[in-house]
C-alpha cells in the first residue's frame, strides 16, 4: 500500500529522479525552444545551432541534411535570412500584411533518457498569417555537448498541411 491507502499499479512511473536528469530534461526543452523561436524569426545560425555540428535534420520525403551548414543552406542561408529580415522591416514600416510564423511544440515526451543520450518525441503546430498552416511530429535524439544538450538527429513528419500553406509545396511521402 502507498500513502493514503493507494495501491500502486504496474503502469505507474517512479517519480524519483536524479538532479542530472532534471537538468538534462530542461536543457533539451531549452534547445527545442531555441529551434522554434529562432526558426520563426529566421535567425538561421541560431536555428542551426540547436543541432550538433554534424547533426542531421531529416524531413520525411527529402534527403537528410547533415551538418549545420547544410541545414542553413536548406532554409536559404545567411544572405536569405538577412534579406527576409529586411523585407519584414519594410513591410512593417509600410503597413503591409505582416508575415507571421509561430511554431508551437507540445506533448514533449522523453522516451528514454541516459547521461549520454535523450530520445524525445513531440508534436508541433505552425500558425502563420493564414491561420493553422501545418502540423506534425518531431522525433529527436539529443546528446550532451558541453553544458548543453543539442539535437544529433531530428526526424520531421508533417501530418497535415493547409492547401494555402505559406511553406511551399508538400514533399512527397
């Protein structure tokens, strides 16, 4: 019997964790936020910096991108990022329709966590100026790099996209 007369079921999880585990979980969550915030603001170096130097971004239906440079190049590289920020500033100043991109990551589940690796699954939704643009799942493998936990491999699976998506044509599955 547990306190208060509760019987522990076989499915219950032991809530006791070590300090390293709490620290690792928060570091992974911080990296998830870095990825989404910098991606939404088109800060590509910071976006790619959520990955290990040799990290892999695999988007279902496309060739995997290996390394930070390849990840930045896929999204336009530094010149495209600077141009996008400049265009956004002009639109703001002119009162034109403002570009909105907001990634929301939910249901972050640590499927396994060891001192040298975390496997994390989560859902994402993307809101743009059209409303709900697309949604799907991330499957990540994080590893510790110095004091941080970075993405060694990310698999992105888009489950649904609006016909009016602002992100271009769908990749073939």
